[in-house]
């Protein structure tokens, strides 16, 4: 291989024994903590108020005493001097090379500054992802992504270039034009949200008369939604495209921290060379170290400098897997990927409900389309939950059987009964990026 195309990541790190990896993480945490304390007015106030200074961080137990940062804190300090980033900025403004912001789907967007070194770090994290999923220099990677201020697949683009892939940006093209460009250039891989990947397949069939599985795509990397780790959704995408579908997890204010490998053991690796992930009990905050127990993630990006991410309360619900991955990587696995968000889990009729459980059921029922919508409201003091689904064309005479199977599986998987409304194919809303299919109208009334 040409020296200029050597991988940017260090494969030795992916197979380090746990003890050595933890020593590396501790040293990196001490470094980023001191950096944030010395350079960020926001972090220094936070840590001084807690009575913690850099010299106090000597063990992992000490790390547990460091206050967590929540998105609302970042929203509160931004749009102030140094504009627009405020007190968490750790470098002079002239060193900021990249601007991104969160999507704003959970409130006011957070602005994310990166130095050029930070942006190279983003690409390095994505290089771990793509290499683990089988991307190589001979791949032609089509990116059907509207390039804009959201980070989305920007770093995936640059990582693909770093490992020598040919990259085809599909930014301003509409969905039909993107499909035709894939066909024209015989692209072998692409990236997108599960919602959009399924939507592209639907457009190919209905509007272009093309069968997506007969095109040249053989690898798809997903992000932005938990769908690619939900077996029924993954299977729908793989059947539609005749391709292997891989998941990854990341966020604008964190980085690309987790990825599925080619072994696909039913979970995703945490990139423990670049991130420190802790799992806390959602109710008590106690540290969860044993496999199989769900909790919310608290994460530190160990190498991101312009606006540090130190013990960020991401609210992603995850759990450690029990067994190592057969791929040989020693980076630990989170079983089932990201299972949802702690702030999405809600009580309906006294039952804890995760929206991802509904998706798993709907996408696993033959005869239903890819889109659905869940509406929770209240009549008097009684919670009600309604599920809108689309019926696949030509199956109108099977609606009673489909409804019975759907209600049975929903009762089994979520312990709840639903009012089901059927719609003709194409009637429910379509989404290009992140979908918002779960609507809790009770919260609006409270507000």
C-alpha cells in the first residue's frame, strides 16, 4: 500500500489487554481534565464548586467524583463571549477551524467548535468504524447526505478518504438522483440513517422501478437512530439492499464513540482508546460494571480539545455485553447497541416503555410498511396509546390477521394494549434524517 494511504488508526490499541487500556484511559483522562480546568472558565467553576482539582485525579474512583455535564449546561453558557461558544472554549477563536451544531431535536442547539487537530481526531475515530466494517481502498462510497451544519456523515466522508476509498458526495441531489448516481457509478457502500436508507429503497421501487438489491451497494453504515441495532429494522434494510448493514453511535458534542464490526456479535465496540464510557443506574446513579444491566451512559472524549467533553451525561441507554467479540478486538461491547435514551423512556399506564421496543415489533410484522407513528395522550386520568401503521399495497384483505399479530406482539414485547389505526401505503410522514415517530402529548399539556 502507498505510504500516503496507511490507516490513520493504530490497530494495536484495539487489541490491548484491558489493564493496559485502562492505564491509557486514566492518563488521558487526567490530561483532558487538567486541560479543561486550566483553560475553560465553565469547567473550572464546575470543578471548583465540587472541590476537585487536577491533582486529585489519581484513580478511576476519583473520576467518579467529577461532576457530570449535561446538554442544558452547554445551552446556558453559549451565545456569549467568546461568541458564539462562551465559557467552555479552551482555545483562542482563531484556532477554531470547524463549526458544527446539534440538530436541536431535544431543545436549543449546542454549538460545537473544533480545531483542525480535533477534526483529524473525528476522522480517526471514524477510521476505526469503517475499517472494522470492511471498508477498503477499492470501495466507492456514496454519501447521500445533505452536507450542512450538522456533523452527521462529514467525518465519515473524511475517514473514507483517509483509508483510500473513492468518495462520491451526494449532497444537493434529491433521493431519485442519488439512486440513479449509485446505479451509474456502481457504488459499493453508503452511509445514512435507517429511516433514509429504507426511504431510498422505497423510492427506488415506487418511483424508478428499480430493485435496490440488484444495485451494487454491498455495505451500509448507519447512524442517527437506534434502528440498525434493532434486528427487525436491520433485516428490512439488508433485504431491501442485498447488503450488510452496520451500526455506529456518535454525537456532535461527543464524537463517534462506538461501532459494529464485521463479526456482528449482537453489539457494538466502544472505542476505548479515544473514549471513557461509564454506565450508571438510571434512578440511583450507581456505577454498573456487570454485564446485562441497562443504565445510562456517561462519556468522556479523551482527545478533543477545543470544547472538551468530560463526563457528559449523554442519556443513551446501554449495557455491557458478557462475552468478548470473536473479531479479536479487546474494546468492550455494548449489547444490542444503543437501546434508547433515558429521557425517551416513559411510563404509560404504569408500564415503562421504550420506543425502540415498538419499532422492533412493527418492523418485524410482515405486511406492514416501514413507517409508523405512536401517539400517547390522556383522557381524564387514563393514559392512552395509539399506533398508526401503513399496510403494504395489495394486503387489504389481510388486515384482520395482521392486526391480531401486531397486537399480540406488542402485548408480549411492551406489556401494553394499543389502539391500532391502519393507513394506506405512503400516507404517514417520511423523514430524510432523524425521524420523530413517538409523540407524547401528555407532556405538552403539562407544559
